[in-house]
C-alpha cells in the first residue's frame, strides 16, 4: 500500500506540474499561432492567387507567382543588395564595435561619457535617422553639398547616385547599429575574470597580446551571437532605407522588404507581394541556417 501511495502521489504531482505548465504556456502558444504561424500560412496561401488585397475575390493561379518570382530580375537584384548590406555590415560593425567595447573596458569609469555618447544613435528610431540623413545628405542643401559649395564646388548627390546610394545607406545603418554590438561585447567583457588579466600581466603579456590570446577567444560566443543578429537583420531591413531612398534611384537600393511593400501596398498586387514575402522568408531562413551552422562549427573547432 505504501508503494501504491507513493506512485499515486508522484503521479498527482506530475499531473499538477503538467497542468500548471499548460496553463502558463497556453497564452504564449496562442500568441505564436495567431501572430506568427497563421500569417505565414496565410501568406503562402495568398501566393497561389491573383488578388489585389481588396475584398475576398481571389483567383487561384497555382505556381504562377512563384514562376514569375524565379524569373524576376529585380527581386534577385534586391536580394543581392541585401547580401551586400549583410557582408559590409559584418565587415564594419563587428570590428568597430569591438574596438569601442575594448576602449570602454580599458578606460572603465573614465570612459563613461563616451559610453553614453556612442550609444545615442541606437536610441533614435530608424525613421527619425532616415529623415535626418535624407536631409543632411540632400544634393543641394545638405551638409556635404554646403561644404562643397563653400569651396567653390557643386552639389553632392550621394543618395541620387546609383553607384553610391547603397553604400551611403550602409554607412548610416552601421552608424546606427554599431552601438548595439558595442554594448553586447562590453557585457561579454564583464564575464572575463580579472584574474586572467592579472596572470597575463605577471607573465609579461602586453595589452595587445592579452586581447588576441585571452580576451578574443573568450568573447567568441558573443561575437558569434552578434554576427548572427547582424546577418538576420541585414536581410530584412526596411524602414530606414525606405525613408531615405524608397529603394531608388531606380533599383539601386531596392531590398526584398521594400520591393514586397511597394508590390503589395502601392501596386495592390497582393498575390505577388505574398510570393515576395514567401521568397524572402525562405531565403532568410536558408542564409541564417547556413551561416549559423558555419559559425557554430568554427566555434567548436
């Protein structure tokens, strides 16, 4: 009888735990189903139709939109622009953020002012930054144009130049997001025991040797996390670039997200817009999975 009571008591406790877990998990699961799973399923369903987004009249066309997407040169150019942003963001954001974080870690309390000033760009909204730089880089009245005219030159049109617009936008994106990665790496610095630096100093290691041989290897998980966030974010940029250039001039700064928005809500081709969203979802997932796999493999090695 005693054994039976223990079994029944354990079963009751396990059932109570399962019940409590179900009650607390249900709101989160419901939220995910309504706001994540359902929109994805509905988007892929709409991609098989010809629909203007107004009313319920949808014409089923099967794989027609997906065949058009595969042949759409502008979409693949937009994807290429996303890849350029991803690559250049990794090249510039990680080293600059690491340099700033290292400086703040070395200076400690003396660099508190720099910590606040350097973090300010990340506190601004992307729309506000887009508007700010759109006017600051105006071809006739912007800062660079005014300086050029002051020395007898003409206007400087970076955002209207197809060859320079994308790189100008990338520079603004890096300026906004470097502070985020700076804080990420600075927090990771705080997890490194002080005893390691003291031991390295006793052994005669310089500050540079300590960074390369001790700090950087221990910061690798944070660096991998930062790179992963940068890659995923670079593939879905929208607001800042849409405000600054609208995807122009031409398709010089067109991204998958801006193309999807204009197709769906400007041209009212919701069926093909849903196809663009589905293609964007698939490509981002594939790139993220491949990149994360490669980064994790290097971390394990």
